[in-house]
C-alpha cells in the first residue's frame, strides 16, 4: 500500500500472486498530455492498492502526485546528454532495487534510454507508451535513437495512426503492441458541471462577444497546429459577420509566427474578429461558451485530445482528416472531418456548422458525448493499462 495515500482504494481489483509495483519515467511534469496521463495512471494504481512511483525532472504536476501519496524522484531526465542518461540509469536502478519495483514504464525517448538500461540492470520488466510520431531524421537515422520506445515487452500505442507508424517504421512485432487510446476526463469535461457563473466569468475575462457564434482552436501557437489555416478559411466567410474566433495557446517564444498570424488577420481586414488567449485556467468553461471547436493541425495528431474534449462538451467539432482525429471523431455523426491543409474545405465545413439548426446541433452533441463515453474515458484507459501491468507482473522476464 502506498504510504500517505489519501485516494480511495478499490479492493475489488483482481489480485495476482505477483502484484505490479510500477515506476513511470518521463522527462518532466508540466501540463501536457503525457504528464496528465502519468498522473491519471498513478491515481488508478493507488486506488487499486498498488505501490507506484514516478521519476522526472519535476514540474507543476508534482503537487498532484503529492496529494495522491505517490513518491516522486527528481532526476535530470529531460537531458539527452549520453553521460547524463547513463547517470540517470544508475540512479534509477538503485531506486528500482530499493523500492521493490518490478515494472518500469517509459513515456519518452531520452528518459526511456535511462529506464531501459536501469530495468536491464535491475532485472525487471520494461514497457513503453509510444506517444507520438517521433521524427525519423535524414535517411531515417533517428530510428536508432527512437528505437528504445519499441524495446518494451509491451508497447502501448495511443491511436490507429501511431500503431501504423510503429509497424511501418520499426517493424515491431504486432503481438507486442497494446492499443489504448488516450482519454478525456468526463467529470471535468461535462457541460452540466460547468455553471453559468463560470461561463460568464470567462466571457467577461476575455471580453468575448455574446451576439456572435464563437469558434475555438486550442493549441500552442505553431505552424503545424494550423491557426493560419483557420484564419484563411474564415476569411472566405468574412461577409457573414456572425462569428468570432478564439486562439488559446502560448507561442513558447515563436514570436515571428504570432506576428505572422496578426499580419494575416490585418491583411483580411478582420482585426475585430479574433481573440488571442495565451493561457486559460478553465478550458471546460471556455469550451462551453463556444459553439464550434476546431482542430486544424496540418500534421497528424497522435491522438487529438482537444477534439475529443470538444465532443465531450457537446460542441460541434471540426477536425482535419489525418492522425488521431480519424479515431476520435465519426464524420457526419459526432462532427465533421475536413481535408487537411485545405482552407476551402475547412471553410465549407465551417459554413455548415455555422448554419446548423438548433435541433441538429443537439442531435450531434448527444452523439458526440456518447461516443466519447463509450471509447475515451479515463476509466477505460486506466483499466486497460492496469491490465497490462498485472499481466506483465505475473509473466516471466524476457
């Protein structure tokens, strides 16, 4: 049992002769999908009465682990320096032996090398989650570095897109792969749980118009997230005058890209039609205040959490027809796909969404929320992951 754990425990969980004791290893504990998933899995392990640990460089989500009673080991795991990777491996091996860990779960490449070497040295199980389509480099040279993510006894792939990528580029035996989608927190992304006061607060905080349909794109300001594409698509609908677009995300120092978006908006004479929000503490309330959620990525999303969260909030979701969006959105049922990178097609889908009658919106919203409930909940992701841990703990080391 994890000492100091305050989470409720599920004593009905199946117990084996060898219980999993899991160390999750990742670069840092910031506010990303990998980090959030790590905390969610740690919480599930605690709730089922299993001991669990996390190692990373640290970050704001350390507090969440502390609240769960999960011990965190702070190491420079974000470093790609070979000497640091080796030092991290030695330290992790010591932690594994001291804490009686029997499964090491790596979630990113640099820390995965340390985790892999430590697991081998300590003689315990090693597994990974393949969270993205890591760059292959000129002539595929980076495959050597990336390969550590395929060395797990089990490799979790988070979408059909990622599964194809792993099979085609690394020739990993398919029986090693475990298909587990990322998830949406259905309690947090629940339109009924967002009060009118919270929605009013975000509208007033960001001075959003209440007499126009609001279109939301959430994602860091970078070219591949497609903010420029949405601007271009909306410029074709400028004469309507019945919408306002919100970009939520930090440029993380990509000032030239932010400036190019502002220049693009000015060139179309649409200065008053866009709002930039660097960060919001209440994404569900902002989503509820909006009418349409867009995922305009021009490169494949590994999973596409924002589209799924938009569906969970009962919004009309438009997403590019590549990557994880092909899994998490049913075209014509829970939202619409548009041709990736095609401003004309996105514009047509936006016009369709803007023109939707109330009864049709309600029908799509219901289908979207049910689709997420049936496929992408935190409970589903955690149950499937814990099943992998249990099976691995009971199996002989390979």
